[in-house]
C-alpha cells in the first residue's frame, strides 16, 4: 500500500472496515475507519465543541441558588456542573429560550443568570432581554421588570402581535377614558403595557371593530 501524499492516509483501504471507538465527550460509541483510530476522538462536531469548552471555568462563576454544591453559573449564562465537571449545553425550548436540566428539573437559562448576576431591588417578577434575542443570556442583556414592561418591550421589538394583547374590557376602558392631550395614547400605553399604536388603533376602531 502507498501513502496518499495529500492526506497522509493509506490508499486503497476498503471503505467497509470500521472500528468502534469511544467518544471522549459523550462516552458514546461510534465507528471510524482504522486509520483514524488515533486521531478521531469525538462522534460529532457538537461533542468536540462541548469537550473543548469543558476546561475549568474561566472567570467567576456563582452558585446556582438551591443547588450550591451542584452547579455554578457565569456572566454569559453558561452552567458549570460540579458533578460532571463540565459546562452544560442546554437546549432551546419551543418558545426559543435556553433551558437547562438541573437535578432532573427544567430551568430557564435567563432566569438562572438573572438570579445570580442581576440585581432586583424592586423585586420584579419577570426578565427582559434588552436586545430582543431570547438566547442572549449575557447578564448585561438582562433586566428585571414588571409583566407589562416586558410586554411593552416585546411589542416594541416586534416580538409580539399587538392586536391580541388587549382584553375586551381594556378596549372599552381605552375608548371611555381616552382624552385628547389629557389621557393620551402614550399614557394609556404605559398603563396597559402595550405600544402606542395598539392603543390608537383600538381607540379609532381599526381593531376590535366588534366592540
Ligand atoms: Zn460524542
């Protein structure tokens, strides 16, 4: 047999001869051609990336509340497992948020990051992604807010369809209380946590025509 000058691999090796080896990242078995036994370490690119990022935590990690001995979280929202000594990958859930499985339970990544890294002096219940990207859990991108602030922001960022956001009662409230220069669209928008446009259209009857 001769060596292929370009790849350094042996030429003329039949394709069928595969060997099972173990993935260094997920411990799963996968098969490679024999010439790759020494160089192949991962079953997939995903495993390779995971393995690479599994060095010791850089920078500061803070304990995850209630799971101090098991998990730590850094400013970017990565979760370090003290049990398996690596960063957890997390998944994107159906709503587009990063989700982690910690001790058998599901947690939203942005909530964990905010709880560990973002101050919440007014004890607000929700968290807003300032740039509108649900997967960007860098602590500077998160802020605690009220439910209506969160909705308003989502509306401004085009993340929500405004027309579904008012109840019938709110629409009649808008039509009753709107007053030119006194109780403006802007004030009502702030009060109800939607954008100005939603208020204007509801008031003028462009939306909720049935009421
Ligand atoms: Zn693997």
